[in-house]
C-alpha cells in the first residue's frame, strides 16, 4: 500500500479504537441518559466492523489475489446463510452442488482475470463475461436443472428464491473486488509538445532522450517483487496502484458509515417510518439525512479517491447510501417473510454476515458502474 492508502487505513483504525473506548465508557456510566439499546446496537456493530476491517486489511496487505479470494469466501458464506432460509427440496441438492463448486467460483475467476491479458488473448473484455454470466446464462440453466430433478412442488417459488440469492450474494458482491480491475487514470507522462518553461524545468537533455526513446521501452519497469511473481499471477490480476485499494476501501467505508448515519438520523426523528412491518428503525428523515451526511463524508474523503472532481465522490457516496438502504429493507423483508430475526450466528451478538453486508451487496454494482464512468 502507498502512503495515502496507509493513511486511510490508520485513520479508520483510530476511529474504531475511539468508538470502542467511547462505547465502553458510556456503558459504564449509564447516568448520561443514553438509551442502553442504542449502546448495545453500536457495540455489536463495532464488533462486526473490527472483524471486517481486520479481514480487509489482511487481504489488502497480501495483494489483489487474496482480496478477490476473500470476497469469494464471503460470498459462499452469505449464500449459505441465505439458502438456509429458503424452501428447498432434496431434488435441489444437485443444483446447489453446481452453484457452490462451479458457477460461484467461475464468477469470481471472471472478475479477477487481468483485462489487458484477456483482451490480448481473446479480443473480448472480461467484463462482458462476469456481468452476464449469472443473469444471462446461469439463470437459464438453473431452472432446467431443477425441472430435470423431477420435483414440481413449489417449483416457481424455489427457482425464484434461488435466483434472488445468486443475484444478491454472488453477482452483486462480485462487483466489490471488480473495482480492482477498473482502468483508473495514472499520472500522465510529459506531453509531447511541452512549453519552453516546462522543458527548462525538466531538463532539455532528458526531454530529448525521452522523445527519442523507442516505444517499447516506455513501459514501466517492474520492481524486484513483481518480477519474482509467477507468470500466471499477471494473467489473473493486473498490476495495481494504490488508487485501486483506495477505491475499494472508500466503497466499504461510505456504505458502512451510511448505515450508521441512517440509524442515527432515524432515531433523531421518528415521525415518518418507512415501513413499520418491515423495519421499524428506518424513517424517511433517517434515509435522507443519512444519505446527505454520507455525501458530505464522500466529499471530505475525495482526496483519497481517484475521482477527478470532488462532486463525483459526493454523488457516488450519496447513491451508495441509498442503495444500502434498499439492501437493508429488502433483506429485512425476507427475514420477516421467513419469520426469523437474523441470517445466522457467525458474528457473535449480531446474527450473520449477511445482516452486516447486505448494504454492500446492493451498492456494489451501482458503485462500480459510476466509478467506471467517472474514471473515463
């Protein structure tokens, strides 16, 4: 990681430590008039954030291959949590087997393939594959496979719920590591037609040499670590700059803090609850207030993003917050439909992973496309 990425990590680490200390202090002094239920909610959220931050930090330090593998494992975990709540038939076991061992790994392999290498070998962009693999092909294969199993009972319900789980837990989440494959702008070289003052600053001799240098020598040299990597690594994932990790970390940060801002604003004003039977904690004041606050957070973190304009960081944070709200409401509706309070118990005190990253799943595709558009 470069200096900016390291500063972003350190800043979030300091905030987590401060939040942990503050929550423990408030729990010891209940005379401040703070609702104990709110403190318990934040305590469990902070515990989940520590786990998520630790996993992301380890993945970022180890490199893009481990980052993609981390999201693949996370996708498998939340897909399992989702499937445990859906109606299934013993005849669906063969279909689930292919989902776990073939289609889900193939989706993340398509995400992780180096675009430059793949285009040079096939003439096609890997984006064309990972963006249509599940909705374009797998969604046609799965109903046929389930129909061939010979069990017509609740066939339409089983098929629809399985496809929804794939969209949320696999397809949408795969757009998070796909942020590492976006062709982000890098520092531009010295232009061919340089002003006289710029030539004098750069040095006339160096300018002439750079102009006469052959084209094949203009590619950046790999450092000793990069030269030691096996050839297949460069085929799987591109050589990344710190901007890619900053973009991914910015995405996770604004979506998670967007949930917090919506929660705080919703408790500040309880006048207009969005859907009391789905999620009584969400109000329209909380949604709008949280979205605007998240947008301001995005603007304040603009320096750590690859976006050329400050309003782009604010806009993408605003939309990510709104999509996170859609994810929270959708997964809450599924839980109410199934009569459960959570998707699992993998995170002590706060249900499963899907309860904590549902907003990430819904925000990832929109964030990816906006980031791709703003980086053009």
